[in-house]
C-alpha cells in the first residue's frame, strides 16, 4: 500500500505541473490576443494619419509648378510606411470567403504557428494523393456495375454513390483551398472556382432521374472520370517535382500549392508532351461531353415546354453548360500559365544576357 501511495503522490505532482502549463498556455493566448488588438489599433490610427499626409502631399504636388524633390522623397517614404502597415495587417483574424462562412460560420481561419501551417498544407496534398486513386477506382467499379446490368437491373444506386463521392471530393478540396488561401498560399482563383462549379454539378447529378439523356451520358461520364484520374496521377507527380525544384531555387514559397486540373508551372521541353497532351485531351473531352448534352437537350428533349413539365431537361441543360464552362476555363487557365511562365523566362534570359557586357565594361574601366 505504501508503494501505491508514493505512485499516487508522484502522479498528483505530474497532474499539477500539467495544469500549470495549461494555465500558462491560456495566459499566453490571452496576452497574444491583447498584443494583436493593440498592434491593429496602432496600425489603424497610423494609416489614418498617413493617408491625410499623403493627401496633402498630392495636393502640394498638383499646386506646384515645378517638381519638388523633397515632396517626391516624402511621398516615397509614405509609400514605404504604407507597405509596412500592410504587413502589420497580416495578423488580422479572417473569416475567409462566403463559401467558408457558409460552411464554417464567421470563425477565424488564420493560423500563425509555422508547424500548423505546414501540417495544413501537408494534409491537403495527402488528401489529393489518396483520393486520386479512389478517383480512378470508384468510377471503374461503377462502370463494371453498368456492364453487368443484366444481373443488377437497377444500377441507379451505384451512380448515386459515385455522385455522392464526387460531391464530397470537390467540397473538401474547395474548403481546404479556401483556408490555405487565407494563410498565404498562392492558388489561382480559377482552381477554387472550378471546385465550386464541380460541386454544383455533382449536386445536380444526384437529382438527375434515369431518363434518355442520363442513360446516354453516364457511361461517358465514368470513362471521363477514369481518364481524368490518370491525368491527375501524372500531374501530381510532375507538380511536386517542379515545386521542389522552385523551392530549392528560392522561387516558390513552402505554402504554395499545385493543381491537378491544370498546370501551375510551365514544363520543360523534355516533358512538354507528356504533361500537356493528356491535359488538353481531357479538357477537349470535357467540352465535347458538354456539347453532346446540350445537343440532346435541344434535339431529343423539349426544353421549351413549361418548367413544371420538366423531367430531366433542367439537369441536362445545366450540366451541359457547366461541362463546357469547366473545360474552356481549364484550357484558358493552362494557356495563361504557359504564357505567364514564358514571359518570366524571357525576362530572366534577357537579364542574364545583359549581365556579361556590363561586367566587361566595369572591368575595362578598372583596367584603364
């Protein structure tokens, strides 16, 4: 019994220390909140004063007939101070976009702990890696169910599972990307908008009855999902390698993200065809499916009748429009990425090409 008594006393001491550390943690959080509020208040007061000074300087420059070097220097100093105040505003709590507020409410989604930020990004990429495999396997399973429909006469339940899975997939990606954007990740806004629209399309699929248009569409839809899944496997591997290279060269941030629907970095010439050809083929197939749906909607269905008589006209029309918008949007995002990276490479090559003559000129002056 004495041994038990000693163990309990030691345990009580450990619990006491843990409670003290917990109290210190909450005290530090309260202190941090107070410091943040004071910093933001000082920033707000300073911004008002600085704005008034900049207005007076601009008024003085307009009234002055000649350029005042002192006024120009003061304006540059004001701009530098304004930039520093923008850096202070980065500590503000943020609730994120309307999409985030719809699901999470008005809660702060900003993280300031570096380990939490890295974990948030790591979990995002883990989710993409794991779900990409399911992105291929689940449609293949659903397609096999459609193939053996003689034994499974009503295969509607299988397609509902497919659409529920796609709804979960795109909503999860959209939520994670919105939170990452609030924490400094550079994400092309089109990628997030793509996931928003794809979530809407998956929701429409759930309400689509098994009619003429849906029976013609579902097999093509499953094949497209499988093809897009394989493209995402290639994209994930390529994007990780490019991000690692740019990160080691100091051209990317650890919080930057990659995309699977389009490309975020221009590929080198050695892998140009391997990366871009599957991407463009998938985008063209997506636009073609949207065109086929719109054609069925206006040829085989009666879209001009009263909406109260609609059976699958609404689903066919809206899904066709969304498919065309997503395909064209992905294509434009890819082209813009290639154009932007090409311009950056040209600027870098120009700067590199002009460096040696300048250096030679300096060396010649030294020698003379």
